[in-house]
């Protein structure tokens, strides 16, 4: 009897692991754009954008076409309404293409989506959040929960821009995306609260955060330096001249990942 139970438990563990695809991956798309595979779901974070300025890498038309033709995404997350993170046309195409796909972003997207009357019929699948410091859960399915919280955009002239930090929580694997955040201590404290005591997430951060003392102090609130730097993923690096930033970041974050070439991938164990 006992052997049977052990056998059943092993099978259940195997079945659960396989059914939910416990292993997953985080793949670089462009600028701060990433594609995340978790528990059998595909997610896009800040990846729906087109050419904006020379200084930023953008998602190629072929990549977008490949997604829309061959893939099935559950959710597209947008940190804020700047052209190097978000494109209105591609976001609408995403919603039309994936009939069960959801789009989540800051309430400022209301201006570009709702006011043009484009999204009213798709409202059930659009989640725009506005609360300042409270984490808001926007999507939950089969062991994955997505929560967002406001974190100020870097640079005072952009202080009106609503920037959201998104946590995609798959239980044993978690990914936090910070968008164009500034090193705001209070906001980081709130993000740390949103993370709670679960396993350390991979954190997709803009490269500038790790370059200043202030930024590194804010980062330490999310992942203490004594836990190593393996879970930091630096992005938003300029397509030209990024090596100087990578070199100086490596002094403090020797084991971090630097997303510089589209297609780079972290495979979760
Ligand atoms: Zn921005
Ligand atoms: Zn940006």
C-alpha cells in the first residue's frame, strides 16, 4: 500500500510538473521588451513597440508577424505610454489577434485606446490601473498571478508619466519588470512589499538603476546584495555604445544578465 502511495505521489509530481510546464524562460525582444514563458502561458512585457527614436531598439516587424501567426499569448503588459515601450496600433492588433489575450497597463493608456473608441468592445480584456501605491492584481490563471504597482518614471520632466512595475508570479518562478523606474525609496519599499517573502524573482531593470549609489540602494531593497547578482537582468541598453555600461555594471553585478542581443534567453531551472 505504501509503495503504491509513493508511486502515486511521484506520478502526481511528474504530471503536475509537465502539465504546468514548471520550466520556463525569459527572452530578450527589444529595449525593455521581453517574452516570458511560464506554466504553459506566454506573456509579453513592454514588447509591443515600433520604431520610435534611433537611440532605442524596437521589436522587428518579422518578430511581431511571427508571434501573431504562430503563437498564442495570454497577456501583454505595458509599463508606460512611451514609444520605446508601447505602441497603440500593435496593442490593438494584439487584442484582435488573440481572442483570449489580455492587455494591462497604466490608466494613461486610456487616452490612446479608449478615447478613440477603439477598445470599448474589448473592454473585458483590457486592465488599466491607476492606484498609486497599492498592488493591483490584473490577471490570474492556472497558478500564475499578475500584479502591478506604480513606481515613478525616471527624470523629473517625466514625472506625470505613470510607470508600472509588473510582477508575474508563477509560484516557484517569478519575474518582476520595473519599466523606466527611478530610484525612489518609498516606491521600492512598496514593490518589496508586493514581492513579499516568496522566492527571489528575476528582475528586469533599466541599466541606469545599477549605475548610481542611489539606484543600487533601491535595488538592495528587492534583492539583498549578499544573495548575489544572478537574478538581475539589465535592459534598455542603447544599441550603440552599450559596452561601457555593461563593463561598469559588471563591477557591482558580476553575475547579472545583460540583454543586448534580441533572442538572448534565460531558461529557468
Ligand atoms: Zn519612458
Ligand atoms: Zn524607456
